[in-house]
């Protein structure tokens, strides 16, 4: 099943992914996801949210919300069980 990316989500360019992964890990800080092999599947246009997947082929998806607070970043991670859940999230935010 292919995931259809719709606004406000954008698919990152492959040439930018290493930089995006580094950016994600900095903001994740000590969260366990920071140590996993992750790949950015989609980003919200203003970079406040990202959908990530496992880089190693494992079926693993999460949506990560970033909030800038005084002195750093607050991160909220919600695990998504499968690709269909990822597509529903994208569709729901597209409609909203």
C-alpha cells in the first residue's frame, strides 16, 4: 500500500533526509526514538510535525509533534500501528 501525501503534509526530498534525521534526533533528545534507525516519511509544511518510519524495513510508524518552549523543545510521540493509520492521519489533517 502506497501512502498518498496531501497538504499540509509534504514528502521530504531524499537529498535532505540525513539533515532532517539529525534535526529530528536533536529535538527527540533522550526519547528512545532518538536511538532508532528512523526515516522521515512526511513533514507538515511548517515543520511542527513529522511522520517517521523505521529505516530497516520493520513496520514501525510514529507521528512526532514539536513544541518550542523556553530553553528547548517539547516533543509528543504517538505510535501508529500500520500504514493504513498513517494514511488516515494524513487524510484527516488534509480535510481539516
